[in-house]
């Protein structure tokens, strides 16, 4: 009783005319629901929820974990006051939310958190289902790398960050050497194995922050946030090294040519790609199985 009484005094609710003494009032719950209904995009709905939490609680950060990834907002690492709550549908956990607070929650604050968490359940579930469908639409059906649409979206985002915050990034354009000969000699089924093996090589070679795409046919692209020419070169070397070690690619004596460039002030989507493509052409002209910078 002492803890309840102290909390009521602290939160100035002891003499409140509002009969609802738990977490959110009915009016507040309705307002939150309206805000959460504003989008079905995962990033946007997560931002809306994060703002609602920040407005009502001393929240440092929020991490939403789900089967295919996670979304992190704020600075969760700042706090040791952690509250982990699952989102459950049909007896199955479909997401886990990790809330990080700047102080220990009072009983009323804990009730507010539980109410907000409950209200977020169905908007989050719908957003995750939409996210899953969208991710499938952005994947190459054969290699499971990003497709050309995903490349375009990612490039636009990186260009925007570069212009706004000066965050540079690199681009590698990769073309398989003599891939047509594999298709002509062994058939498209074997050619598909070569493409899938190349995708595995790219996944092995890149950092966690990097992105790989099948641009079309036997051409691939990699976007490398926070890179520089030295890092670009090391990744290109890793790609060619892993290609030599891959059993399927080694069997067909497959190699690749790589063109590299870095974002430069004033670049557009086209100017950046054309510069990397020019470097790729130079690598092809230089005898293939090499790496050139533009």
C-alpha cells in the first residue's frame, strides 16, 4: 500500500476526478490508436509508437525484434533499466519489444507501458505482414539477393543520407567473366547454380552493413555504406578470392570483373552508376578477372 500511495502522490492522481487510475485513459488510448492507424509501413509505425512512448515515459530506446530482423530507435545502450515484452498471436510470439528507460518505472508508468504495448499489437502485426510481403517483392527469385528495385530504393536512401549528413558510400559493379559459355555448354540449370554460388560469395565477402543485389543476368551490384576506396578494394579482393575457393565456381573456372567508385558531392543515381560501370568496362578491357577504380 505504501508504494501505491507514494506513486499516486508523485503522479498527482490521488485527488484526480478521472475514475481510470491504471495506465492510459480511454481518451488517451483512442488518440494513440488513431496515431498507430496512420501507416502500415514498419519503419513509420515504429517511429509513431516510439514518439508515443517518449511523450508519456522516460524512454531512452526501443528495439523491435522479429523473425527476419529488428528495428532500433533511440539509444537503447544508454540504459540498464530494461523491460522486455512479447507480442503474441494465437499462442505464438511474433515479435519481442525491448524497452530501455532512463529510470525505474513507477507502478503507474508500468501500467502506461502495458497499455501502449497492448495497443501496438495489431498495428505491429499488420506492419510485419506487409513488411514480409514487401521484402519478397524486393528479392531476386533465384539468388535471394536484393533485386533491381531494391537496389534503386537503397541507392536513393544512401544518396539522401550522403547529401544531408555527408555519409559517403561505395558502389561495386560486378560482371561474371565467360558466364555465357557455362549456359551454352552445360545448360541454364548449371548456369543457375553458378549465379547462386556467386550470391553466396557476395554474402561471405561483405560486411554486415553492406548490401548485395542481382542487377540483372550475370551482373551484380554492392552498396557499401561508410566505405572508402581502400575498403572497396579489400572487399573486391575478398570477392575474387572466395570465387576461386567456391567449388561450383572453381569447377567452371569462373571469375569476375569489378568496377568500383565512391560517392562524390553532387552525384545522381545515374552519374554514380555510370562511373562504376566505366571502371567495370576498363576491367573487362584489361583482360577480365580484375578490379578497376573510377
